[in-house]
C-alpha cells in the first residue's frame, strides 16, 4: 500500500506526504505513535520507503516530499528558507495528526528536524539525526556544489546512464557505489530529450545557501527530547563532530554504521535498522 496525502505548507505551498504501509491496528481508541521522515537536499520521500515499511509494524510512519522536491510544489519564486522548511514540517505534523512524533531526518532534513524540535518541543518526542553536520561549511563548499551541478551530463539518455554516472563516473565518487546510482535514479524523470532531475538545481542551491554559511549548534542545544546522532563511517559527518553534537544535546546518544556513505539509510538499510531500532524501542517503552 502506498498512499499520498496532501499537506498545505507555509505560504500555501502544496506538499505530498506518503505512507508506504498501513499503520498497525491499535484498537478503536488507540493510535499508533507517529514518525515523520524528512529526506535531504535533492532527495524525495520514496528514499525512505524501506525504513517506513518496517517502522509501520509499530508506528504510523509518514515521509514528506519537501518543497522543491519529489511531487511537492516547486514555486519558481517560492521561499526556500530554513524557516519555510521548518514551518512545512510543523504543518505536516499538525495536519497529519502525528504529534507527539519521532522525527527522522537525513542531511538537510535532519537540520529541519532538529530546528523544529527546538522550536516546538511539544510536537516532538524523539529525534534521529542522520549524517548532518552542525558546523558551518562555508562559501568554498557552496562553490563546489555550484561547479558539481554544472558537471552533470544532463540530459541523461537512459536511467542506466544515470546509475553509472552517479555510481561510478561522478568525480565525487571515490569508489563504485551502486546504491548512490540508484538514489539519483529515483530523482530523475523522463523528458523529451532524456532524463532530468525532478528538482531545479537552482532551487537546491538556493535552499543550501540558507544554511551552509551558518553553524547550528545553538538550536541543537535547545533540543530537549532524546536524540540519536547517526553517522556513516564513510559519510560527511566526522566522528569528532558527531560526538561533540552528542555532548551538546541535552539527551544525546551516538550510533555509527560501517561501510555506509553519506546515504546511510540507503546504502546499508539493514545496518541502519540495527543502529536505530534500540533507540526507538526505548522511546516506545517510555
């Protein structure tokens, strides 16, 4: 079962939320605890499908296509600010009746999740941060991304070409990574001249520039709920920074996934589940 639910985000932007499995039956008066899954920059809700399915054994798990991504609206002159992303996630929790929810975010989605947890602690019972840094990345990082987008050989003739480029040929790939190729194949759509991303690269850069120049330790320190920081050993979040994030969090815990890149939940879905399930078990028991 895959079900799409419409959510109205900040400024009236239409957002697509997705359930990938039926939630558990809890009786006439009961309600399964809610989970909201937030993808990273360039991602989409379907990247969470496998996670959402096993979560649905005990939770109502909903993944959100964030503004500018997936099947949600991509207004050319829309707001792609931190505030807009946080307000969208807040609206999703309230309109879907998920609160108090566990927020699970990857990369930019993790930043949105912890900023929302700091802003609205009444809506959040737990938080999982997947491979997102709290430190400022700076102007050089943004320039690297601008150059990277320019290097994409779009349009791609076939999805096989997408998988090969992002999994092998992309200069950012240190060793072949088929999961990375599949990840990017999911965010492509066929057009008249070939396969192109479902998002606008300019909007992705606009979204990124609203957080890449700033550090986000202050909001992290304001997160009052139990929080698990997860990193892939070959990801973008280093061990020292992740452990400092755990120290700054009032109720922080740490987990790592071996043989995982930045796309931890997509690279190693079984190890990802092993890393986060004990934390979720503790939340259910509390």
